[in-house]
C-alpha cells in the first residue's frame, strides 16, 4: 500500500458533495423544522414519563 502524504488546503481536501433537493428542503423549511422539534420533544416526554 502506498503511503500518501497529507497536504492541508489541497484540492483533495476541498471536495464535498452538494446536497440534493430533499436535503436542502429539510434544512431550510421552517414548517419541517417545527415538526421535527415537536416530534423530538414528544419522544423526550415519553422517555421521561416512563422513567418517573
């Protein structure tokens, strides 16, 4: 196996994937964010209710 030297700020380190349309929607839609927030809060309430 060939050892490759790490070079910071090289072209290889700057490659990333651009998010697809669904990922962009889930990150920017306020209604989706509120739905996720409410869902996670309900899950936490269920866990706490079972434990006490």
